């Protein structure tokens, strides 16, 4: 038998496949404007969330003070014809030298009834009236009081 030459298949040139390029949705010129629009939308969303949280917190504060007024009303007869100005003691050290706040602690609440000329210092943690004193509220110019 004669030696056989292996037959090689003919070589085909390798072609590089050209895949279609994906079309970009945003061109390079539009990219800054798109980013700016996204940033604006995120800012608006966060602002709305902030305002809702602030409103919710304010409502919770009003509910807290309303509940404390009810608790105080069980200890002392409160004026019914006026809404008090309510202030929470945050730093008792700043109130040193004022007789009304001698026994005050942080967290105490002051109820000021300006028409009745009465101030009440109340400690919610102990459900206790700490002090009651007459108060003279002087009108501020321009308020009409």
C-alpha cells in the first residue's frame, strides 16, 4: 500500500465577526443633563421625605404635650379658656439664679398661662407639680398684646 498523505481540509480565512454595536440611549452630550435631572429628582424625593418626617415629629410633640396637659390637669385645676405656652427644660444650668427653677430638672415642663398670670413647673417623670408662681407677661412691641 502506498503511503497515504493525510488530506488536510482547505484553510478558510478566519473572519472577525462584526457584532452590531448597541445603540446608546443617551449621547455624550446629553449625559450631564440626564445626571442633573436624576439629581433633581432624588433631591425632590428626599425633600418630601424630610418634610413628612418633620410634620410627623411635630404632630408627635403636640400629642405629647397634650397628654402631659391632661396629666397635669388631674393634679391641679387648669384654666380652660386659654392654651398655655409650653416649654421643656433642656439645660437646668442655664436657669440658675431664677427662683422659679430652683428645684427644676432637665425634662421638666413649664406651662405658662399668660391671661391667668400663672406658671406651673411640672415633672412628667414623677407626675408631680414642682412649683406654681404668678407670672407677669409684658407685651412685646408690635405683637398687639
